[in-house]
């Protein structure tokens, strides 16, 4: 198992690290080509064909607490994958904070008239680049993907489609330019690969339910329940999804506690 993980990291280091350059290059082309506004308005207009609730749920995947709750069953199924997603989201969040604070770029609501595009929720004005929700979604999903066994990855391609929809939701809800989303996806994928490398350094012996690492993740689940019950994450449209996540985390925690008991011989 350890050799498979080393092999996976080695292969990723050869060419996969270049893949995020594609959305990054496209973002630069749109921005310097003067297409940032037109691409945003096009996507913002035609995504209205789908209900706001659907896009709010996709945005929920870019909220740190939201995607942590959705992925929480991995605490039982594969704590290494959950750890990879957590490491990746922390790395991506740090990069997002640094770039946003440095650039302070305007969002659509501070450039365009509110009557020119569709917006859900309160208008956000600054700290546009990059999209933090997109970074989080791609970071967690890429972390889980690259921490998985190579032979299983071919069946996990669809997770990047989900991450892409999470990013697209930021355009649909009027919160970000397409360029913000593209840069966020690039940073998220790089963060995910780094998170996978860190998670693969954890010895298998430290991932059993009675070890400190999984127990700390379980405490994170308690924190998620508190946040999901006391806060509205991103939009009131997510309230029902938050309650569903509370049930999911609670069931996982109950099974995790049960796994703490020594098995009878």
C-alpha cells in the first residue's frame, strides 16, 4: 500500500502538475482580452434556466464546513482521503486569503449595474480574485482524488465535474467573474495534489478509529454540527441541505463511537 502511494505521488509529479495551467491560461486570456464582463454576463444569464436552489447547493460544496460535512463519512470509509481533503482545503484557503488581500479586485456588483445581471443574496463588492468557494471545492475533491489508489481514479473523474459546477454557481449567483473561477480551480487542484502528498505521509497504523488523528477529525464533525445548526451558510436556500448534513455527520459520529469499542474475541 505504501509503495502504491509513493508511485501515485511520483506519477502526479511528472505531468499532472501542468494541468492547472490550462484554466489559469484561459483566465489570463479572458482578462487581458477584455472578455471578462461578456463571459460573466453570458453564463449569468443562461444559468438562470436552472433554479436558484440548485446553484445555492452547488455553492455549498465550496463552503469549507459544507463540503467537510458532505465528505465526513470518509472518516469511517477512508480517513486518509478525508485528511487529504482537509489538508488541501487549508492550503487553498491560505493561498486564497493571501491573494485576495493583496489584489482586492472588484466583483461584478461593484463594476456593473445591479440591473444588468442576476444576483442572489447581498451584493459582494471586493476581494474577487480568486473565487474562494471554487478553490475549496476543487482542493477537497482533488485531494481525495489524488490520495486514492491509481487504479480507482478512473471511476472518480466525475468529481471534477461536480467541482466545476460548484465554481460555475459563483457566476450563476452573481458573486464572481469567470476568471475568478478559473484561477480558483487551478489553485484548488494544486492544493489538492499537495494535500494528497501530505495525507499519504500518514502511516496506516495512525488511521484506525482509536488513534488521535481520526479522533480529531471526529471533533471536527462536532464543530460542523454546531455551525450547520447555528449559522446560515452562504444562503437561506441551503437550510434544508444543512439539516441533511447534520443527520449525515451525526450518523457517522455514532458509528465512529461504536468503532471505538474493542471487539469481543
